[in-house]
C-alpha cells in the first residue's frame, strides 16, 4: 500500500489487514527498522519522504474521512459575501465543494480542482491566478501565479500542505508550490491551515507559513494513542494558534484553550474520547514482538 500510494495512514492499514492500530503501529516500527518505510505521526511513507511528494491520485485516497470532517468545519468559517483565497490540495478541494452553497462568495485560487468544484456554483465568483500548470497536483505555479496575486487583499486564506510542526509551521515538498502559497498568505488578513493528524509533526523541505502567521488550525481528532500528535497540537496552541478539532461526524469538538501570542500555556489538552482521565498514553503498546506473518503481509502490501 505504501509503495502504491506513497503514504498511508495507520487507520487505513489497520482496516485493510483487519487488526488494531496498536498492532499495526508495532509492525510499522519493525518495517522501519528494516529500512522499508519511514514512520510519520499517524502513518507511514516511503523512505526519503522528507523530499518526496505524492501525486494527487495517491493523496486523494489518504485520510479521506478526516479530510471530509475538516472541510465540513472549515466551511463554517466562511461567511456570505466574503472574499477568500483557497490553495491547492485534496483537503482544500473538499472545502471548495462545500463553499458552493455560500452566496456572494469570491474565491481566488491557483487550483484547477478547487475551480472545478465551484464551476457550477452560480452564486460564487471564482478568480484564478495565472501561472504554469503543475500536473502532479493540478495547481498553477511560477512567477505568473505570484504576480497575479500582487495587490490582492482578502479576509481569509485556506491552505493545506505536506507537514505541520510548531517549530517551523506549515511546509511542503515542492519549491514552486511553497512560493505560491506564501503569496496567497500575503494577501489574507487571517490564515487558516487545514491539516489532518497524519501531517502533525511532519516537517518537509520548504516552509510556506511560519507558525506565528497561522491564525487557526482545523484538524481531526488524533488516534487514541497518538500522544505525539497531541503534544504537537499543544505546542501550536502555546504559540497562539487557535485549534479546532473536527469530530467524527464533522462537528467541531471543543476548542483547546489558547495562549496569547508569545505567552506559553501550561495547560495540556483534556482526555480524548475513550481515554480515562489521567491514564498514561505510553505503555499501552506492550513489549510483545511483532507478528512475523503480519509484518510480511504489510511488506507485500
């Protein structure tokens, strides 16, 4: 599966091999030790994933339920009559499908997929940048795209990316895409990042949005035992990023308490669904060795 898609979530692996995420996580560790893949928070990628970028067909099948929930919540942040920019990506494409119902909206985008999702929305005006088409993600990039954004001013920018960390912010694996995303950010008063839990803690080559420039993060609820993703969310909140976590049905969970920019908070996120308050997240994986047959099955996939 990792070879075919470039990346895969632990949830998807557990579903395919019909076992628990805890078991899959242990087996993925064994495959990483053999150099067959690299672990990422909530998933796995092919070795060398720091610079490797999956194409649209691969990304469109990764964390689909999470992206849908995130898009549902993000659409609620857009008001009638607003002017916004929407960047390229599979999550922003999901958002665009929901924006078709917002009357009087103006959407500026460099994504052919976003424009296509809004093509038949009579009450939405779509403005596309110029630029050179990048076939792997159906986005317009280059100097033409960046120049068309000069002098533009909108209320919000909705962006996705390849990775998000509290230390560096949002990043992507492609230099041209990163440059256009930075131009989109410059045009907006607020920056909303859409990133599912598999991207939390992942750092890729080119930074697009520094943490201090991110107004809000809309993400999904990390798996019950993904304490590293929870730690990353807390670190982002400590730096003043507003965190909105989409529930299973797309409804937002209660937002994490935010600290003013420049002021750190000592309050950790509350217990997640299914977690006993105060129960440690570590230690639940046990010390049992990976099941050799199951590891072989994952390797074949």
